[in-house]
């Protein structure tokens, strides 16, 4: 190997190692559906309060152009965070949310999440822009065809009931995700209803399928990053 070839190989190795060092994350890009029919005071404080539990602004989340947002979350938490946001917005009658989830590396960290870049950001942006054309409101882009097809099929099936959550169903999902260890008795006391009513609300919200989807997603992420 001559010296120039040696330098080229060395450069390629350095680039490869630095690429491996890039952090794998999930980016959620979204907007609020029907926000124009609601005062921002109805939902903005709720959204900001939830985001503040997930990270700091603007490094980890930003809300811009009135009703659009971008959020950086750990890879394994992306589906749970997205479903939590959806449930929160649906506790307000008439509201919903569109979200594109991008998984991948973060190769540049800017002054805020909207100024940062990398495959995760690009995938999130592209899938978010395609939502209206695809007539759906939640999709994911992983960079791997098999996982994209499988996870998006599961999301489409889940949206059949999540899009129809009533305010009451959305509320029970929010409580379940906020307090995963709370018993039905504790939830009943908090809401001032019977324990049997809590069980019925959880069934109507298809909470068992929500948990199954979250577990499958986390298993898929482990396979993706293995």
C-alpha cells in the first residue's frame, strides 16, 4: 500500500468511527389539528407543561408558527411520547395532532432542536410533510424498509381506535401513561368514579393494545440498534 492509499484508508476509518459515535435519537415533528377553532389557552399550556417534563427548551423541544412543534426524545420512548401527546390533545374536544417520527443519528446540535440536524431530523421532517397526502396523522421513518412497513402498519391499525378516543378515553390513557403503576382503585378515587367504571374506560380506550404496541416498538428498537 502506497502512502496516499494509506492516508485515504486512515481518513475513511476516522469518518467511520466518528459516524458510530453519533447519538441515535428520535425526533417528533408535529402540529395541532383544528387549533384554529380553539383558543391557544385551551391547549398550549398543557402541551408546554408536558414537554417541560421531557426536556429543556429550546435544546429538546420547540413550539413555533403557532401550533407546530419539534421534540427530541430517547429512541426507545418515541412511540410512548407520541401517543401520550395524542391522548393529551384529545382530552380537549375537537383537537387532535399530526406527528412524523424520525429515528436515526443526530450529527449536528444547533442552538435549538429546530436548528439541529441529522438523519433523524430529516426522516421526521419528510414523514411529517407526507402526512396530509397519506391521509393519516402518525407515521414513523426508521431508515429500514422492513421496520418502516411493519411499524407503520401497526400504527395504522392502532389509529383506527386512537383517532376515535373520546375525551374520557383520552383522559384514561393520559393517566395510564403518567402513572403506569397506579391501581384501578387509585384512579377511581382520583376521578371520583367506581373501580368498575375505570376498567370499562380502559377497555373502551383499548389500553391493552396501546401497551402491546409500545412493547413491540421497544423490541423493534432493540433489534434496530443491535
